[in-house]
C-alpha cells in the first residue's frame, strides 16, 4: 500500500472512530446524530479512495470511486443539515419541504454518478501517486451543477456559522465558530484545488485528497468537544434525559427574561405546549408580573447568587394560579460567563392547602381550649362573694377571651397567617361590652380603623393591650355617669402602626406613674408595648387618652 493509500486508510479509521465516539456521547441528541452520520459518510468516502487510487485497472478504480460517491455526493447536504442544528436554525427543519430542499441534490447525484453512467473509465488518469479522475473529459452541464451544488452548500454553511459566531453571547460558541470557519475554509480552498479545479482543468498531478484535508475540521470539532465542552454536543453539560424525567418544572431563561427551554413537567404544570412556552417572557408566567428577583441574580455585584425555596404564584395558560416553590441559579461556564438561568419550580398548591387545613384545625382547638378556660374562670368567680376577687377573675376572663377571638378569626379567615384588625377590634369590643352588660353602663363605642392584616405574633399582644384599655374604660371612666363615649382609632403609617384609645370619662390622675401604680392592667399595657418594640403615651385631661405606636413587622 502506497503512502497516500495508507494515509487515506488512517483517515477512514479516524472517521469511523469519531462517528462512534460522537454518537455514544449522547445518542438522543440531534446534533450528535447528524455529526455521527457526517463522519460515517466521510469514512465511506475515504474507504473508496483507499482502493481507488492504487487500483490495477480503470474499471477497478471506477468501482471504488462509485463506492466513495456515497460519501462525496451526500456529505455537503449533511454538512448543511448539521450547520442548521448547530446554529439554532432548527425551525427551518420543521417545514415539511426542508429535507427535500437539503437532500434532493445529494439523492440526484447519487443516482447520476452511481447508476446513470455519470462517471466513465475514460476520465481516469494515472499520476505518480495513483489514479485520479478528470472532470475535463466529457464534462456536461450536470457536472458543472454538481460543483455549484457543493460550493453553494458549503458557502451557506460557513455563512451561517459566521453569523452565529457574531451574534452569540457566549465565548465558547464564538471560539467554536472561529475554529469551524477557519478549518472549513482551508479544506474548501485546498480540497477544491486538488479534487475539483485541477481535474476540471485536465491536470493529472495528484490524486484527490480533500477527504484527508477534511480531517482538519473533524479533528478541530473533536478538540472543541473535549477542550470547550460544547454544550449541545457533550452530555457532560446536557442532562436532557434527567431534565425530561424529573417531576419538577424546569425553565432555562436568558438574561433578557426570554424562556429558551422548558421540560415536560414545566409544560404540564403551566398548561402549555413546549413551542408555546419557549420564547415567552418569564414575566408572563409570574402572577404578579414582578421578575426583579430573577434579574437581580444577573447582577455580578449582587450578594444573592441563587434563590432557594421562594413561594410565588405562577400563572398557567388558562389563567389559573399555581402556588410554586421556586429555586433559581445562574449557570456559568469555566470563564465565569453567565450562560442562562435555571428556574426550577414545584407545585405546592395541594400541600399548602393541607397545611392550611391543619393550621386552621390547630387554631380551632386553641380557641376551644381558651373558651373552656374562660368558662372555668366564670364558674370559679360564682363561688366567691368578694367583689374584688370576682372582678379580678372577670379581668382574667377578658384577657383569655382576647386571645381566643384572635384564634377564632384566624380559623375563619381565608388567610391563616393574619387577622384583619378592624374586624378583630369590633369582635373584641363586643365581647368586653357583653361582659360588663350587667353593670348598666351605656357606653357608645366608635371604631375607626384602616384596613390592615396583622400577623398572629403581633395581634395577640395588641389584643391584650386593647383588652386592658377598653376594660379600664368600662370599670373606671364613668363612675357617676350612665352614658359615655369610647373612641378607638387604628392607623397605618409608612413604617409604623398607631393605636389610639380615648374616652370622655373622668380621666387619669395627674400624678399617675405606671411603673409605681398598683394597676396590673396598665403595667401589662406598658410591658406588652415594649414587647412589640412600641412606645406608650397617655394624657390626663378630658378623659383618658392612650397612644401606642409600634413598628410594622
């Protein structure tokens, strides 16, 4: 075997290896599949030339050139197909006629050169290195069109890769684009000279060696897979099999908020087809349209590099709200460039409903237990004749009742974590007024409250403060009057809440010092105000007037 045939044999072996190697990397990836076919066709091309060049007769050379034609007639169509996938132009392949456009020339020239006599033994010429094929002999229009076919297809492929390299945001893709353009251009020029230009001019100098030169871009791609870990062709960075089978929804999002990939679970949970979801802006699936928490992750100066277990409502295609537990993080490459954002979410609607039912049941049981305590205190008070003891037990009843009402409102509320303050004040004052109904006090209660939902941790101490102040009004404000007024105002400011409780009774002693007073109720009020990081102010004249200011939690 001569030197060129030996070189062609090693070329054949490498293409076979590379075809198998690429396919095994990820058999399900379209890019790997097409590149594997491309390498296999190059292997057939090389194998045909291994036996054509040293053939004993022109007839033998013609047979092996026909074998090689399986490769060199179809490879340009496959290169274009590969390039369309590589440069993310797969939408073109969705059209029914696209494969007809791409592969029609290949199919035609396979038939023409192998079965229709498109090649002849008369075109073979001997060189110092073996047989070559001269197009200049009996070259017709169809032969010229073949040269046009491969020139146009290779040029389009290089153009697509160049445009892809220019617009890509990622260093890896830009680097790969440069490698492909450089190596394919070298092969296109020098392979064109040896395999087409010289034979067309009738110059029998050296056998066709373009298939050997094509090792340059083939090896360059092989190097790129190992060196740059190109995402679309290496399973080390593509775990689509895992992604497609996880129950959590997963979206890949560009830095402009556009969704570029959605796994089947995401499509199912959000009620979209994949082609409907991909291309949408992430804001479209957020129920509140607020995506600032996502964009903040792209800020390299931000302290937050990921999001863990954030509860947000997502919007399905049909307009339903889905309560989701969200985690998100930026995917970076080895150069610390931001590739895309992985947005993972899990439907917790059913779990949350079960939790809420459980918490409501807890509030219901706490409320019942507190009511039992109130009833026990009421029964106990009836056993005493001493009015001081009975009044003290009544105060305890009202304090327990203020907590019981909070849990009752939580149990009945659609929001299990907060209580609407205006509704709570109304229920609390009604309960206290009922407790003192036997004292013949005709006290008119005016409530002016902003709408605000208060958390349980705050509503319980606030309820106890209100209970003490309202109880004091009923007990002490109107000793010699049958009628009086009590005003309760709750206002929401920018950073704080303001509670005003004012009556038009006899007022407070001018020398009142809460720290020194014997009144347990007022001491409880001050203590609870401090507990919620608030301040307590009071005025003496024109009735008792208490103001509690405390920060929003």
